[in-house]
């Protein structure tokens, strides 16, 4: 099991490139199941979750080939299996987005409850209800789901009981191969939903309302191949911006999409972060950090839940008291005891709220990474802290952050991977 050994307390300076969006590429890979023709995905991130999804697709009968320049070719003409294996599904929460395209392609889907990060109870009830409203039937026993659907050209109206990203994607992927008109209301509207929608349109699907919470989709029985580029990850932008601000350096974050950053930049501005936004870069400069009354995650375009852990760490370096509230996942905050061991002053009010008092001087410690986002937050804490830290189980961090140690070293961080 690999670990990071980090010598903290150094300012970070230089330029860093934002990688592609993990939450976009995985459903886009799943969308390739909708056609027998070649699909090409550009700007594919080199992360473990992509490797797992590729392994699942190959197991189902697809050809998956990573080519030069971060391009992936996927051909699903040989796919005949509708049952991904339990060990692979348990490694990847996003494997749930295979349910919709497998139903669309084969009329059946059988899979175990998906695994992934242990950040709280992650029901798939919204997925099941949405697919049922589109005509699917389900049998559930011992966390195993057996689904089937009959072809029809009926129109369907789907109202999601929560604006779930992956449930929206599952409904979109099923609707893409059904000739009737499907309306998805209370849909998620994150950039990665629009990225997927653009790919589906290039395959022959008609989609109205991308970027809004009401989608109108008219699918086709036969879809073509596609070439689509995965957009940059706005969560990485927020991660690197917070890290630069906490480490008191000047960092140019390249390959950003400014319209994806409104709420992130608003929170950074209110915390006193000095930055300059250009057409494709965010430059963070040394700043005097101040607390704000509350950082609250919410449905897009509100503050992303995936940045809650990072901004808890940033708040430890801000002058005053900040409440961080993540309403979505009751396990998101359970890494803060590790920050307290480093010297942070944090009170966990309940599973969803942490009160952070700063600034705090952090000291290096030894930890085990509990999940992707808490793991990168601990890396950030270690880079801020005086002394040496060791973070084990970094395979979880590798699931979502491409070559993070190499990229941080390019900024002057003292971080070494030890296998």
C-alpha cells in the first residue's frame, strides 16, 4: 500500500494545469454503450476510476484503447453482457451510470449496489424511481438489482426527488435510445451534465434545456459514434486555488473555464483570497485570509460538495470563525479529527456541520486517507503544516487526482510517493 511523505511549511509557486473532470468522463465512457460505432474521448484523465470503468466495459465485451495525447477509443459492438462483476462495481460508485445504457442497449441490467467512498449513506432510490417512470421494472434482493425494460416509443415525464447528478445521467442515457420524448424535471445541471449532453447530441440525440433543471430528450433507436472532449475539472480549480492561498504563494492555475467558477470565486473572494481571472487561467497571489460566517454546499450552481473538505482546511488558516455545512453526505466531515490532531481548532457540531476557528498552526502527523476528497484535504493540511506528515492509502486519492504528487512538486512541494 503506497503512501505520501510530505515535508510541509513551504510556499507554493509556479503554474499547474487543471486535469479533466472525473465526474464527466465516467458517464461519457458509459454512453459509448449506446452505439456499435467507435467513440473517441479526448482529454481523458489518468486516474484510477477511469481504469476501473475501462475494466468494467472490457468485461462486458467492449474494446477500450488508450491512445496518445489522452485520447481513448471505445467500441461496444461486442457487448452482450448486462451484468458487471461485483468486485469491480464495489470499487466504483459511478458504475451505477451503467444501468441506464445497459437497459437501453440490451433491455436488461443486473448489478450489485455500487461501492466507492465511505462518506455516508448513498441510496440509489432516485435512480430506480427515475428508470421505473421510464418503464423499467426492478427486483431487489441483498443489495443486488435486476432490471428489465421493454422497447416502446412512449413519451415519459420523470421528476427526480433530488437533483442527483448520476440519477440525471442514468435517465439521460436510457432516454437517448428511446424514440419518444422524455422530460426530466428537477434534473442536475452541473457542467459535467452538459458535457454528457453535448456528446449525446453528437451521437444523434436531441436535447433541449442543457444547463437547466428541465431536460427534454428525444432519442433514436440507432445512434452513431462520437468524438467528444472532457471538460476541465472545476473542483480541481477550487482545490488548487485553496491550496495556493493557504500556502501563501503565487500559483497560476491553467485550463480553467471561468463560467464554471462563479460560486467558488465568490467564496474565495469573501475569504480574502487575492486572485486574477483571465480567459483560461486563475492566478492566486499571497493573501491575508479572513473567515466568513458560512460555507454551505448546495445544488449547482451553489458551492460544490466535493470542495467542502478542502475549504475546511482553508478555514483553519483564516482569521476568525467559519461554519462549513455540507447537507448532502453525513460522513463528509468525519476526517476533521485528523486535522484536530494536527492542531486545528474545529468543533463538529453534527455529521453535516463543522465550526472552524483560525488561524491555527498545524503540525505534521501520520494518517490514513479515508476517501478521495478527505485525502486531498489531508495532503493540503500536510503541505501547510510544519514538519513531516505521512498519508497512507493514497490509492483513494489517485482515484480522482491525476499524478497529484508530480504536479504538486512542480510548484515546489516536498511530497514523495513511497510504495
